[in-house]
């Protein structure tokens, strides 16, 4: 039985436990893996067809070349895989729990509720997209004829981590709204639609749209900034803004979550 | 003791009454979920806005047009797209699994009309709610993207028929596709292949004139073009009258093919149905 002092790494250990359980659960359904691969390949083929169509009419989009756009698409698929594996399943389950009152079972456990609701679901077959994204990214980068030094690689990893953090915060902020607006199932349709905008570098969108896709829905930080990092377009400013914005979002999300939790009425209400 | 005999209603009156009632129920139901409908519509608007921005950017880079289409014409195409896309929404083929599994279909089979009329009527009614909710979105999009749209009266009339034709073609075709669920539950890959073909060959992704020639010829013989590209082009493309009327005729043909397909496949499909619930 754990002592009264909180171990600082307990959330990580818990994540490991939930990951193993989730993985064991999904591994029973190996046919789902084949289906997921099939669906991801179809989606990939469609994305490539679109890029092919665009580049049958032009040689560059703004100042992004075809390999660079492939890299953007790779990051988009990769980040999409991360969201579908780790973030979205948890948020959907949280919405259901709030609606049905079963969030009580989380609140009574001896661990921080935000940690628990964020790590308990893992859909490992969606990680196929992470692999496909990496492959597409690799192909794009290989065609770039510019070498990837350790600085780009580190910048890329940092940008990805910051981007994923911001998407998680965004999702949790939205899902916390479920404490007031109980039926929020359409939110993830809305997000899926808006996330498609990350397929292209946000610099091509008109000003008002670009700002919204940066600070309102952090697609730019999730996809374009890591893509810029790996294609050597990233400036120190951008990564600094990303870090500051991510830190601010984490703080705001935490405060908003705790505020929302106070308004949760529970199963017996 | 028997109930007093009621005057028999002819089939036309009967079906008309059934449809009007279904539509009224749909309007009353869906109007309660205005916010949910709006969330869905706004998320759905992201797709054409992205295509619009990408192709307008290319057009501006290439000196003002690509494939003969200017940014203003792309804006017109994709804004009309949003209405056509909404008119295209029908009972999803994925919905068959729940219908069969939960036995919901049993209730529908007890009715004296073919179950497809329930879906056609309900979604048709929903369209009226959707059209009303869509108007402000169209106004905002037009203000943001400045479409180049000057339809002639014949364009508007043909468009009004074409969007309902599109709705009917898609309804019957996806009813047939959905019935695959009677034979297998692993329907995801099959459906996804069809939807991908539709995305690429219907005019949903780009105006069909920008697709390679082989794709355009393929699109001519498939029903997808008549559910998406044709209604949009009818309003924005300034097509000659014979092409407009020819398009409506093709829609009628695909509706007829689909209707026959529904009758034939349904006869085999319903034999596979056995449920314990509902």
C-alpha cells in the first residue's frame, strides 16, 4: 500500500499500467489491426493523390515545394495518430462519464482526477498512423536534399512534444465544457474537420484564419511548426512562442479543469 | 366487434401523407438540436474552405487562374459545395449495423411501407432545417471569400431539382451499400473504398475539370458525379441548356437504377435478418 507521501513519478507508472491493459485489450482483436492498416493506407493514398493533383498544376505552394509538403503531410498523419491513440479516446470517454455520472468512480480514486482521465484509454492500433506518418516524413525529408542535423532533429522532437501538449490542452478545455453543456458529442466531429486544415502549412491561409489556426485551435503548433523544424525553416522566435504558449495553456487548462470539476453534480444528482 | 370501415386511401395520397408527416417530425426533432447541427456544419465547412484556399493560392501563383478557373470561381464552387454537401447527407451505411444488431429493423418491417421511405422522408425533412441553418453560413463565407457567382434563372431552377436528385441518388445507392451489413459486419474497408472513390470522382475534392482525363471519363460512367459535381456546376458553371437538362436526365437514370437495385437486393437481404430484440 503506497505511503501518504506522493511519488512524483506515479502518474508515469500509472500510464504504463493503463497502456499495458489497453494494449492487451486491443491485441485480442488482431483483425482490427489489418483493418486499421487498410484504412490508413487508403487515407494515405488519397492524401498523395491530392498532392499529386496540386503539383500537376504548379511547382510550389506559396514557397513550399513538393517534398516539403510531403513532410507536412507526414507530420499531420503522425500527429493525427498520436491524437487518435492517446488523446481523443480519453476525451470521448470523459464526455461519456460526465454525462452518465460515472466520473464519480474516477474522483474517488487516490490520484489526481485530471491525470486519470487523461491516461486511462489507449487505442494502440491507431498508432499505425504514427508509423505511416514517420514513413511519409522520411520520404519527404529524403527528397529534400538537405541533411538533417542533430539540431533539426531535436527541434523537431521538441516542437512535436509542445504541439501534442497544446492539442491535449485544447481538447481538455473543450471537454471540460461538458460539465455545463452535457451533450458534446459533435465536438469531435468539429475537431476532425478543423484538424484537416493542418494537412497544409498554415502560412497559406488568409490572416484571420491563420491566427485562428494558431492560437484558437493550435493546429499550427501541432503540425506546421514541427514540419518547419524538420525542413530547416524554424526560427528561434517561433519555438520560443510555442514554448511560452504551451506553458500558458497547461496552466489555464489546469485551472479551467478544476473550476469545471467544482460544477460536476455527480451520479446521484 | 369490428371497427367501422374507413375509406381506403389511394397509394399516392398514402405515400404523400406518409412523407409529409415524416418530414414534419424530422423538422420538429432536428430543430431542437440546432446547436449540435451547427457544430457539425461548421466542422464540415472546414473541408471546402481548405480546398478553396489551396486552389485559390495556386491560381494566384499561376497568374490568376488554374485550369481556366479563377479564385472567384473557386470561391463560388466551394461555397455552393457546402449546400450540396448538406443536401447529400443521408442515412449512413454504417447505421445498418446498429439497426440490425439492436433489432430496430423489426419495428420498421412491421410498417405497411418499405423501410426506405422512412429514411427518405426523415432526411428530406431534416434538409429544410439544414437549409435554413446554412443561409447565415453562406452569407459569412461569401463575405470572406468574394465568390464570382451570377446564375441565370435556368441555372437556379435546374439546381433546385438537381440537389434533390443528388439526395435521392445517394440515398438509394448507400441503402444498397449498407445492406452489405446483412452478410458481414466487417464493412469498414468496403465502405471506405466507396467513399474514397466518391471523394475523388464526384467533384467533392476539386472541380472535375481539374482531374486527369482518365478520371473524368471514369467519373462520367459512375453515379458520384451526379450527386456532387453536377449540382454545383449547374449553378456556377453557366452550362448550356442541353447539358443542364441532360444532367437532370442522368440523375433520373441513376435514381431509377438505384431504386431497382434496392428492390432486388432488399429481397435477398431481409431473408438474412433475424433479431431477438426491438
